[in-house]
C-alpha cells in the first residue's frame, strides 16, 4: 500500500461511508466489527483504513450527506436511511436493508385541531427538515385541490414549529412518538417508512468489495437473529423433532454410535429458542444444547 495523507483514502481503495456520530454510528460500528470489517479511527480524523488487508477506506460523514455522495460517485458504498436517499433525489443501488433505525416520516398536526385528513392541510404552512420529499408528497394534493402548500425548511426541533406559530403542521420522523406527543402533535398521514440500509453507486468499480461487504454484514445479521440448537433423538421420533426445528433451510443430521439414535443441529430464531427447547424435550429429545453464533455464511 502506498503512503497516503492521514485523512485521505489510498488510491484504488473502495470508499465506504458510514454515519460519523449518534445512535446510528454506534449500531453501524458494532455491526461492522461483528462482520469482520475492523478499523482503528484516530482522534479528530474522519477516515479509517480497514484492517486485515481489506482495501476499504471508511469515511465518516453526516448521515444526511451519505446518499448524495454515493449517488454522485464520490463514494462507492454507504450506510444511511431510506428517508435520506429519497430526500437526496439520487439514484443508488439499494443493496440490503439492515433492520435497525426503523421509523416513519409522517405528517403531524396539533392534537387540538382534530385533523384526521391530510388534504385539509393543503395550502397551509408545513415545516420540515425533508423539504423535497414533502414537496413531492403535497404536489398531487395541491394539483387536485388547486392550492399551494408552503414548505419551510427547519434543520432541527421540527416538532416545536407548530407551538411557536411557525407552521400549521410538520413533516417529521416518528420512532416511538414520545417527542411528537410531548409537543402536542399526532400523526395525520404516513409519508414513508425508513430504516438503515446499505446503498452503492450503480457505476462503482468495486462491485466485488460491495458484494463482500454485503455478504459479511448478512452473515453477522443472521448470527444475531439465530442460535444453533443441538440435540439427540431416536430415529422414530426424528420426524416430529424436525417439524419443531426445521432449521433455516434444513437441519444437519448425523448418526450416533448408539443404535437408532441421531444427532441434530438446527438454526432456531433466538426469540423462539426456549419454546423450541421445551417442545423438543416433550417429544423425547435429549442432551439439548444452545450455542450462540458470532458470525455465519449462509
């Protein structure tokens, strides 16, 4: 590897952008390390070179900027939310959904208005940090009603806009709804559902590394959802046991030295493991063990 400036990417490396801070950053870093994409990030630097000979440079950016840079081709692959992709208006490959950071972009209005029809907000003042998505959403409603809805951009604390008299309604992300309810707002209409996802530039020259990143992340996600259940069972009871633990595709079955006995290994969803163990025990399985997985390849 040729020498490069501390805050730059070596020539020919795949550039991989992830959020630089916040809860999303913490979840992404944990996921990448579990997937074997490890790195050391020096203080005050927004670039890190991956370990183990992976020709990948991690670049730490605000989540709202990642889709734009991936779409333009400055970055090969990145992790951000679908809401950011839609707002950026770029064309990217949606490589895989990651299963965290789930929330909904919704039209919200003061509870006291008792407004249950989003069309009643056409022609009024809407505050949001997603102006392009909001304009697109209200465009068809305005065309239908002959109105012009005023969209105002607010970078933060969007939920306070109605209470301050700055807007009649807002378009903002809702995760648990706690902040929304505290501001005296309620959901009038859902605009889109979003979650963290792996995206890539369609013209990236590092499609092999994008696929490797996807494969490693997918293996880690599977390992976090499943555990391995191992048990012994007699041949005559084996069909019933397989009904209980069919595995992700199929169980692994091997012969034991004891006549008429089989050893079974099967992937089971973690949330179902106690129930499955009880059922297997009731059928007649013995030596039931549960093993945690650190990573996997399916």
